[in-house]
C-alpha cells in the first residue's frame, strides 16, 4: 500500500515538474502594466493566447500582445511571441517582424511564413532571439549568450544577452494571484548607432502562465522599469 502511494506521489511530482511556461487555453487574456523608474504606469499590455495545441508531439501557442502607451499619440502597437514545449524545455521567440508588419497597416490575417520572411529581409533581421527555460534547472545554472540585430525606424538595433542564469524558485504575489516562479537574471545590452544601454533584467516565470514579473536596473543599480501581471481573464 505504501509503495503504491509512493508511486502515485512520484507521478504527481513528475507531472507538476514537467509543464510548459506558457498558457495553452485559447482566448485567455493576460493583462500587464509597465511602470517607469518612479513607479508610474506608462503602458498597458493585453496578451491573448492563440493557436494553442499540439503539433508533431510538441505543445505550442502564440501570444498576441496589444500595447497601449499612456499620454502619447499613435500609442498602440503589437507584438507576437511563439511558444513551444517538447517535454523538457520551454522555448519562446518574439516575432520581431510582426510589429513592423502591423505598423505598415497590412492585414493581420495574411501574415504567414512567407510574409514573415519578407519582413525579416526588410528590417534586416540577423541572429537568434530564442529564449529557453529548461525543466528543473537549479539555481546557478547558466544560460547560453545570444544576440540579434534589426532595423527599427531606420536605425540599426543590436541586442546582446549575456551572463544569464537561473536564480532558483520564488513565489510572487500580484493582483492576478500567487504564482510559484522560476527566477532568471541576465544582462541586456542594446546598441543603437553610437549609444549603448546595459540593463540587468530579472524575470519570474510561472508554469502554464508565462511571465509574471520583470524588473530592469541600470549598471548603477537604479531601477529602470518594471512589468507586472495584474489580471488573467479566462
């Protein structure tokens, strides 16, 4: 009897550990608020889950995000994240071509792989912006560096992610609920022409949800900005 209970407990533990760091319930909305260094709200994001399901044994979903910036004209923009989970790691890649495509007033329904490839050439996207969260990664385990570049508003943006590592587990409470999160920290270096900005970014991800909280600090330790999940609508 005890052996059976042990096996059941072990199976439940494996089920809890092996899960993706994104939502797979279509039409779920994740609402975020972005804050500046003074703690003032500067924009709101509404992320909607689309095309969630299983493809060739891999769990997939897309996050379409509408970003509304406060107190500015032409203040609405969009971005798209593609998520996948193969049973051992969660992979996320922001589609940096989707934003410029929507901004060009093109039909979202016609956005496909061919269109994405054309947009990638137009904005001269190079490199890899794939972000990976491994199951069961312990605190101190490092994450490989990566970099990419693209043209935005006729200016070349170069982004380098380095010094990334898992920081362990931490419970985060927001108005959206309480979440057991994997904590990750990394350096993000952005270069636009001759101007370079380096930020230390810490992020908290919860299984079956995604990003719960993000904080960015400059090289002097001063808060640069923060993002917080404030509501989930299913």
